[in-house]
C-alpha cells in the first residue's frame, strides 16, 4: 500500500507538470496525425521463393509457376489504393522484400514504381531497395533492376561457408554469394547491403571470427547481422530438437554478437541499430522509418502497415495487415482494390509501446521531439525521468535520458530485450495513472450530474 501511495504522489506530480495545461485525469494521447506531413515509406512483398530454406518461417511460397502479370497488376492496384486511402503525397522510400523479389522481373519493379510515382510524389534519389538472393542475381538481372529504378541492393549472403549454406538450405554457394556481391557493388557502389547469420548449430567462436574477416574483405558499407532463431515448424528446428544438430549455447551467442560489434566498429562501421551496421553514412533510410515510428504502407501478401486513413477522415494511426496467402490476396485486390485482412486503430498506449520498443533499437534512441509527436502531454522526462525502473536502468549503465532523448548505452543495446519489459511496465503504469481521474474530480462530476437531475 505504501508503494501504491508513493506512485499516486508521483503521478500527481507528473500530471501537474504536463505541458499544455494537461492535468490529472486528462488522457495523454498522440498529436492528431492529420497535422503531420503526409509522407510514408512503402514496402512491397514478393511472396515467392524457388526453394524454402531450412530455417525460414517467413510468408513465402514455393509454387510450380507464378502468374507474374497477375501479381504485378495486383501489386500496382493495391499500391494505388493504399496511397489514395492514406492520402500520402510523398513516398520517402520503397523496399521490395520477400520472399525473393529478385525472382520478379525488372518490369514488375518498374510497374510498381511507376504506379507509386503516379499516385504520389516519389522524389528523385529516394531510396529504392531490392532484396536479392545470390542465386538470382546475374549481372544482367541487376542491371535490369537498376534501369527499373532500384538504387540499393540487400543481398542475402547469410554465410560465406559452403557447409553452413547447405545446412541452412540455401540455394547458393559461398563463391556465388561473393560473385553476386561483387557484381552488386559494381552497379550499386556504396549502396549494397549484405545479410549475415550467426549462431548456427555447431558454429564455433573461431568459425564465426573467420566469417567476419571474410565478410569485411567482401562487403560494401552496410551489414545486417541476425542471430539465427530456430523457428517452430522449420526443418532446422526439427533437426536440433531431434538431436541431429546441437543447439547453440546462450553464452556463445552473446559472445558472437559482442565479437561482431567490436570487429565491425573497429572496421569503421557505426552500430546504428541492434542488427545493423553502416559506414560512410550508408544507413537504410527505409528501415529507419520503421524504427522512428513514421508512417509506412505495406503492399502485397502479408505486408504490414502503419498509417492514418485520411481519405476516410481518420486522424488515428492504424495497424494494417494484408491477406497472407497470395491467391486469396489477389482475389481480394481484384474485387476491392486491396487485400487488407485486418485493421485496428492503435491506442495512444499502443503507439507509445511501439515507439519505445522500436526506437530504443537505434543508437540515436528516441528524441524528445519524436516522443512529443506521439505524446504531447506527457514528456519522456515525465514518464522515464522519475524514480522507477528506467531510473534504475540508467544508474546501472544500460540507459541514458538526457537532452538528446532516451537511448541505450553501448552495453544496453546488446541486452535491449531484457530491458524492455521493465520500461513497458513503467510506461503502462505512468500512462494509466495519468489517465485516471483523481478521486475528488470524479466525485465533483458525479455530484454535478446529480444536481442537474
Ligand atoms: S530465400 Fe529467404 S524468404 Fe525464401 S525461403 Fe529462403 S530465407 Fe525464406
């Protein structure tokens, strides 16, 4: 009870300090999004692969033949519909992901980009990324994608060791991956990213160090580094569960991640996001949009979006998910212009939870300005600057809250997942308390109503 009283006192102090006349009982909420400039990033999902990798549980399909003309028409139509519904006037970046979008023809990429440029402004030089698999990236194909408007490539190298690539069920060899990266660097200098996996079953500390050295000899200025997760239902997870392959120990995984950070930073990379490293300013504009909780539109089977439905007079950010299965998705797009399976208005708390969870993934963290856009009445300082979990995490050296905003320290970024539950709990508690009317105020309202009767 004493603790509860302490929190009530704290909330009263916080609420009293709200800018803009906010006081106890006044619900903190996001700024009306309609006041914000109508810009968005656009994600386009190509849902097909030639073969399923042993670790993959993405929304991807292996089919005997793809009716590319039909898929293209649906991607174009859905992009036009969602751009109209969101009334986005400028698209800041486009990302073709999958699946294996490098299996699509450059004509499909060009058609989608033309539709985007027709429905909204697509600035010259806006980042347009294509995810590519080394097995479908001949120099002529890459040249075609460049002519279609792609100006950045993200290549799924995953490993530079043939035995590891076989275990992962990848279609390509290490030599093919090298060739693909070299060809891409020739066509997209400074704008070729590579994806790499670590923590593979049986992968030793030394083997990982060798992969990192080989990567540094090959890479351009951006690397995405992911710890392999053994997803339920995948062939690789079944092999590990059945004892055919060893599960990587947790301390080894942590050690591999730290090794990679140290090696890449020593090589001039900035560790700008939990899984992403860039040098010479080659950060991914598109992915920054997600982490900064900006608007984004998802087109294609299973794509996710976060935007305001301005065409319907909306002023709240919605979470939107498109129908997963490509044939069902195409039927819906053909009949109603889009294949949205679910829509949900995000509450102020949900928006702040997303902002917190994603924003702390970046080394820049969450700026006061960005937080203020979503929470104009309850500042970062008001939520996380008071005694509580965040203060304790700051004192322990995991977190910083200063004039730049809230962010993880170098040590904190490596253990973000373990910090978030405490921070989310503090956010929920402070927001919930700030929204509850104080007892006196509620009583007055009730009394006033009674007098009116
Ligand atoms: S290429 Fe990528 S999306 Fe396709 S099966 Fe492999 S991991 Fe999954």
